[in-house]
C-alpha cells in the first residue's frame, strides 16, 4: 500500500515533466531534448528572485515560468523551426536541441557553480499521512499539480479557441496554415507553455533536492519513458503513464530493491511499445497511400 | 511520346550517344578503386606519426583510436538513421557490448582474440536482431526511446554486473590481478595498444585498416540497390514493399548490420585502451554517436566519418578551452561558455551554415553545380558504351528487359480476382468483387468516392489481406501475399500522390524500381563483385531507355523533387516499368494533371499497352477512361455496379445515378 | 563556477603573484622546470595535474586548485621546491582521462602526476601510469583497488582515507550490541567500493550485512530503500555515498518514513553539498568518521588557510587536506633527492618518508612501506568521530575508539 501511494506520487513528478514532451510533440512532432535544462533554468530564475520579499511565492514561480516560456518560445523559433523543414524524417532539431542543452547546462554551471543550492520558494517541509504512507508534502504538491495542469490543458484544448487551433495544427498543419493560422506561432506558444511547465516542475523539485545545473538530467529519461508509455499524442497520457511507471518502479523497489525499480520502469517501456507502439492512449497514425 | 507537353514530346525518341570528355574518373570501378585507395591512404597517414612509438605520438594515437571507434559506430548508425531513417539511440549500447564482450571472451573465456572479436560482434548482431524484431512496428520517437532504453539497460548491467567488475572496471586486479588487458597476439604479431612511450602501437594498423574498410563497405552498400532499399524504407515502408523489398527482413538486416558496426567501435576501444570503465559507456556516448552522424551529414557516405572525427577532436581540443578562457578574461568570469557549451554553439552554427551537415551541404553544393553543368551540356558520363546491352541472365532471369515481350503471351487472363471481399470491422469496403484482366489490356476502375476502388487496388497489391475470395496472377495464387511478393510476381503500382525519393536524381529514382532493390544480397552490395558493375551498367542503360519512353530524358540528373507534378507522375511510371512488371496498377494517375498533361498520359498508357503491358487504372477522368480503356468496371459501395466497354458503362443508368448522387470530385 | 583558473589568465596572475597553477597547453619546454635546482637554489618541478576542470564534477578539480593557490608559496619557502603545474581536463570521462594522462606524461614530460580525482578514471589509467614509472600522487580517490601491490616498485601514493580503512574503523561500531546493519551506497565507484569492503569486513568478523541498497546519483527519492531497511529490521545504517545531495535524499526518506535507526554513520563526503539541501532534523543523528581532525590542529589550519587565501569554502574539505599532504610529501622527496627527474629515487624517497606535515602542527610519521602506499592507517584510536549541530557545524565526539566504548 505504501509503495502504491508513493509510486503514484513519484509518477506525478514524472507526469508533470512528461507533459512538456507531449505538448511539443502534439503540435510540432518534435521533442525538446533540453527540457532538463529548462527544469534547472526555472529553478535558478526563481532562486534569483527569491530575495524579492514583496513578491509572494506564486509570483516568484510565475517569474520562473515566464522566463522559461520566453526562452522556450525563442528556442522553438530559432533552433527548432529552421531544422524541421525537410519533412517528417528531418531530425536535425534533435541535434539543435541537444546543442541547446549543452549550452544551457554549461552556462548555468559556469554562472551558478555545480553544487546544489537551497531553494526556499514554494517549499513545504514535512510529510503528511496518505493512506498510511508518509508522503513528503512537496512531492504531494507536485503530484497534485500534475493532475491540475493536465486537466487544465485538456479543458483548454477542448474549450478554448486557442486549444482548437492547437488541435487543428496537430491534425493537419498544412491545411491549418491555409486557413490563416500560423503553425509556427502555435508551435511557439506550445513550446512556451511546455517549457513553462518544465520550469514549474524544476522550481518545485528544487525545493526538495536543491537547485543545481544537472538537476533535470535524472528526471529526463523517466519523463520521456512516461510520455511514451502514456502515448505522445495524448494529453492524458502522462498521467496514466506516470501512474503506471511510478507504481511499478516503486513496488519493484520495495519488493526487490531499489536497483530493480528503475529497471522495471524501463522494461515497462519496452513491453508497452512492443505491444502498442503509439502508447496506451496514443492515436495510431495511418499510413496514407 | 510524352505525357507532358509539346516541348518534351518533340524530344528525340532515342538517346544520342554524344560522347563528350567524361568527368574523371569516368568508370565506376575506377572511381571505387580510387576511393578505396584514398581511404586506406588517409588511414595510414593518420597513424604515420606513431610509427616509432615516440612518447609525444601516444596521445595522438589514442585520439586516432577514439576517432576510429566513433567513426565505425557512426557509419553503422548512418545506415540505420541516414538511409532507413530509424533514429536509434541505442548505438552506444552495442558499442559497450562489443567492447565488454571482446574483453570478457579473451580474458575470462580464454578465447583466441580473433574468435573473441567475432563472438562479440555476433553477440551484437544477435542482440540487434532481437531489438529489431521487437521494435519492428516503431518509428520516430518511439523507436528512439526503445533503443535508448536498451542503451541504458546495458549501461546498468555494466555498472552493476559483478561479472564485469562493476565500477572497478574491466579487467580489475581483484578479479584478474591486473587493470590492463594484455596485448592480444594475432598470427604471431603482438598488437600493442598506444599506451607506453617507445612501444610501437601496432594495434593501430589493423584498427585504421578496419575503419577504412568499414567506410568503403558502407559506401558500397549505400550506393547499391540494397542501399536504395534502405532509402525506400526511410521514405515509406509501404513504398519499399511495393518495390519488392521484404521490409521486415531488410529492417532486421540493417539493424543487425548497424549493431555489428556499433560493436566494432567497442572492439576498437577495447584493443586500444586495454581497460574498460562503465563510465565510458554512458548515455552521453550514445548521443555523441547520433550527433556525429547529423553533424557530418546524415545519409551521406563520408558524413559519419567527418562528424565522428570532428566531434572527437572538438571535445578534447585546446582551442575551445582557450576560447572559454578568452571569454572569461574579456567578457565575464561567470557568463561564459567553456568547451561543452562551445561545442553546442558550434553544432548550431554548423546547422545554420551547413543545413545538411558538413558533408551533406558540401555534397549538395557540388551536386547542384554538376546538375547545372549537366543540363547545359546533356551529360553522358560514360554510360553510353553499355547502352543497349541485354540484361544478364543471373540478375533478371525471370523478367525480360525487352519491353515488348509480354505481348508474346497475350491471350490467357493475366489477373483473375474471384469473389474478393474486405471488411474493416463491420464495414464492408469491398464485397464479392470479380475482376479479370488480360495481357495487353487496359482495365479502368471507376466509381464515386468511397466506392472501394483504392481498397480494391490495395487488395490486389497486397496492402490488405482479402477477407474472402481469391486472387490469381499468371495462374498463380497470390491471395494475401505481402506487397513485396506481389511486386516480385510482376505487379507494379503507382500511387495517388507520387511517392518519390525527392532528394535523389530522376535517374536514381528509376534505378530504385529495378527488382535488384529487393533482391540484391547484402554481401554482394558490400563487396561489389564484378557482376555488380555489369548489372549497374545494364540498369543505367535500361533506366535511361525507360526515361526516354516517358519523356524525361533531359531531366535524368535533376533532383526528383524539382520536377513539376506531371513529370513526377511520369517518373513514377518509369520506376514501375523498371521492375519489369506484367501488370501495372495506377491509382488515379491523372489526379492533379493539367488537361494537356492528361492527354499525354493517355498517349503513354496506350503505348504501354502496345508494348504488351496490362494496366489497371483507377480513375475519375471519364474522358481519359473513355479514350484508353478496353474494359471498365464501375464500383459503388464496395460492389460491382457495371462492367463492359467504356461506352456501355458510361451510359449505364446505374452508373450515372451513382455519380449524380455523389458528385464527382477531382481528388478523393 | 568561475573559480577555475584558466591558462592565459593564470599565466598572468602567476607572474604577478608567483602562483603556481597554470592551465593546459603549457608545452614541454615552459619555464625553467628542469627538475633540478636552478640558480636560486629552488627546484622547479613540472607537475601534471589531471581532473574535471569543467562540468558538473568540477568540484573534484577545484580542491586541488584551491590547495595550490593557497600553499605553493609555502612549499617553495619550506622545501625550495616550486611547482609548475601543467593541467589537463579529463572531463570526468575515462577515455578522456587516458588521453590527458598520455599527453602529460609523453608530450609535456611531467615529473610527477597528480590525479585524476575520481576513482573510476584512476582505474582507467592505473596500468599506464604504473608502466610509465612516474610518481603518481593521488589525493582524491578512496578506492583501494587503484593500487595493486603486486606491482613493485609501486608508483602510486594515496593520501585520502580508503574504503577498507573506513570499514575497519567503523565495523565494530556498526555491529555494536548485535545491531543489524544496512548499507546504502551510491551507484558509482566509491559506493561500490564501500559495499565491497563492508562485506569483506563483515565476513572476516563473523557478521553479515542485513540489507544493501544502491542509490542512483540524482535519484528523486529513497523511500523504497528506507522501507526495505525498516522491513528487514535494520537499526544501524551506513551511507557510502559520493554526493552529499544524494545523502540528503536518503536522510529525507529516513525522516519521512519515521525510521529511527540507532546508528547512522557516513563519511566526510557529507561535508560537500549536503547542508544546503537538508534540514537540521535530518542530520541530527548522523555521525561521520574521518582520520582528520577538522576542528583543531594541522588539518583545521589547512582548511582555514584555504578559506582565507581563496575567499571560498574548501571545495571538498577532506581532499583539500589530502592534497596538502601529498604535496608536502612530494616536495620533501624532491628536496631530498635534489632532482625531480630521477623518478625512481623520488619514488623511493616518498616510500621512505619519515615525517609528513599537515599544516604547521600535525605530523604523521613513517606512513608508507613497500606494500602500504596510503597515508592513514585503520587504528580507531587515530580516527575521529563527529556529529553535527543545528547549523551543520561539526561537533567532535571523540576518537572512533572512544565512541566504540561509550557509544557516542
């Protein structure tokens, strides 16, 4: 039971970050391999404004999210758009986003130093009892936020015109652009939202583990795994994927030792992909002749 | 005879052998030999400084070793990622398996070193095969992720597996009494790694030779029909299978090949560094290999080499470190980039300045210039001497190059479909359809949108398995056969939207249509025996003949993507002809054509009939149908509505009302 | 970061302040580093230093840098030995380390090699360095596996404690009163070596390790690990973890799970990167053992001097001290031999060294012998046990031997 609760909570962390991958994939069919550095960017921006005592924590979070969103939109415009022009097999954006990750990691390390720094913003200390399991309040906050963000995104994509445009672009970018909607603008907005989410994750996570340049790296593989398991084309995917991945790895860790936990999660990825390539909630795209 | 326009119709009917000074070297074998010699020469020049084992050369030799290992792994990945467009993040995993398996088999297994290397490579190939089969359905990021998971799992095993010394490395002195793998001995030679001053690093000789061979072999493969099949898979697996490629086997083969090359990179590491630490084989390694391919130019022969050498050099280079220092001095002691960040900046700059990678961009520039030159002087590049040769029996035993021959067997029905049906879930897309096509006949299939015409075409070519009924071709049962088998049986097809290799030349597009694309064995592609040269020459001659037939002679060296839409259709037909089919299925060939182009298309189809080909034309253009069809089948809601001569069917009331009920459209 | 000295800058600064540390690319003929006494009677030694100058592991280079910056003048004054440092970046990667070491030995012609600081990278080059027959100074790594005494003469010298020593000192404490012992170790060379030696010690002394769990660097939680400790009745925990941040993850899980083991022990690695990501309630019960006295005497003098000279906290306090020790040892040996290029004589002089000075007021006598090239020994009476106050200041609780008796 403890493992179940803690697994769900852990899955929430991965799910929140996985949402960054899913969002950019839905609209642009690209993944930003620098997401880990946006996690760190958010955390350090918030750390930088932590001294502004007139600003409530929510405001500080917003600053971090905004900065990451702007950088994310710019990254899409200048480092992704130029390198996805050659059709669906064009993967040069992979090189450019990895390059961005190198640059950001290096710059953050040079500026802030490699050691983790304490972050007090949006920090909840202590644990609460959830169904008999001791859960850190901070982790619980992140998990709850993963659900809230997902619901917001789903509602926004269904009910708002921006969401409709976003879904239209994901279905058929060419036709949509004929209709006067710029897929590039939609892509920028999506990247902004996605990197904002990464920064939000980073800030809340930094309150636990400290802000450090490499803080995003350990989350990266798990989040991509979660996104793929849930289905890269589904906004609900991360929650389902996160829950499965988190619970499976935590239960395995409890039963067989921590070393097997992550391995079990990775095996889950293999099983799901072999069985259902598009992920559990993903839509299969038909090959058109 | 052209489907296109007056101008091209007036093009000379046969190609003139206007010999002009050919570019040096003209003959393919001479070019290949030159490349091989150059590759080996570069390899030996690279290790020249280490010939006396002088101290200062040691680290240079280590650098060359790292570059060689990275090159071999990147070359393998390029086959997978550059041609078949499967972006694997698992190459580092195979690299690690190759490295550890070699060391383990030598030291713990007591195998002969050569045997151990062979065993390690075989293991890589076997793991590669399993992964390939498991990931067969995957493309895009899903494929990347599953391969990434593999690389992570391998790293985990090396980190935690007591057998491999975990993080104490392999070998380690607790288990083996030494931290260095003893130099291996092969044929009486001791292969010393570059480690100690005044010991000549003899291992470098086989290492660079093998690296050069890998580059040569991969070049052969890339430029062979086998390589074309990879490009076809990269473009579209469906297209590849219609070109007669057994996609499943070919994908497994290329993955295995890439895995073996990845493993070979690891073998080089083991031989040259004599000690393995799991930290070497982290995710960063696998990403670096991918970056090397993209950086150098994915899908080019030399790209992986240039990329690997460039990246390995950059990462250890003093220049970047000094650049970082300058920034610190003149800009800020905090806001500066050191080596890893500068490498990132350099990647981005390369992408901006050389959008197709270093080699890809330079190659495109060269090709562009050559193309302009070609168009200007009607390039003939030494192909004429082979033109007109009959095909050798071994390569095309079952098909005739002479386009006129199918007519010789006219009379018996070529294709017989009986009671064919297809259900999608509860929906009956096609029900109980019969269709008979004789040799030298044009059979048009018409019907409103959603009538099941395309489904019928797909049932015939093997895209779908019929739920019921049978399909016989040339008296053989082909019901439910996979597309590549149907294609090999003699059924070619074209698609609603032309499926071409847009970056390849017009000529190369036709070449991909030959049966060789699906049938050339890997060894023949890799080693390029003399018969391959003969066959290449025949294919070129035949391809040029076909291009002439469809009126594309003057565009031979143009990129297919630069052709106007109508000419792309003509090209697709030429490619279909290259497979020496008995029957060609054309899915809406007139869609999107101008009226003059449609007329030209009619001319072409009629001339094909005259050559004895049987054609099934799925079409909406009634004028065209009325002009060319011997027989017309009209379908509605998956069933036969009417059949007969064009006049009969087009005047059929049922047909007219079916079309009136559902207004005709240009394009479905 | 911005603290690492770079080549050009360093050369400039070195000229002005007679600092020793230069960057890479110095070239074999730089300066008057002949290895024997110049006109001023000072022997200039070309010392190759390899470590992760860039990247996330750069702290492991920085401690060497700080120590040079602080003490090179002192050594020159004391022993008439001047260090001309030629440094190479190993980027924390084994393959890069191999090349860096090759360059230093074969191209730059260094007289001795210091580093690499990470165990795994040291293992990668152990064979090469031994065969190259250069004095190999290892202030950083803790893995006993790096030195293979079958190789004689042996060229490697370590001045950090080793994992075997930790277990010898701690074993009895961990298993005191029949406690059940669990180890959580980081999934890296240091952690695995800890596990290895804990298990060997237990086996030799008739104990068994009740639970062993590994934590991945950067893991987001350690809940399962702690739960498994609880479930198997562990009441004595040893943390063999490289990064303080990962140690914090474990102690956070301990608190969160309400787990209350009687003993929680770890090593000096907790002094780096732990405090900023943990709360006082989590470090209340933690104790560390270390052969150094951080609070008084020579060890603390070294740390204080580093703080004063660099204006920064010692990057890795334990290793700042061990760097000081190895430089003292090497400088003495060079002075005694009079020629740094007589490698075998220098090596022998190191092996035979009588008195190692750490700071002004600490000496260690006759630390080395033919098959003992590590500075410290495993006598619990010479090791110190520390706890932490609420500000994470070290509190000296007694020697390891004392703590075993009165269970601190």
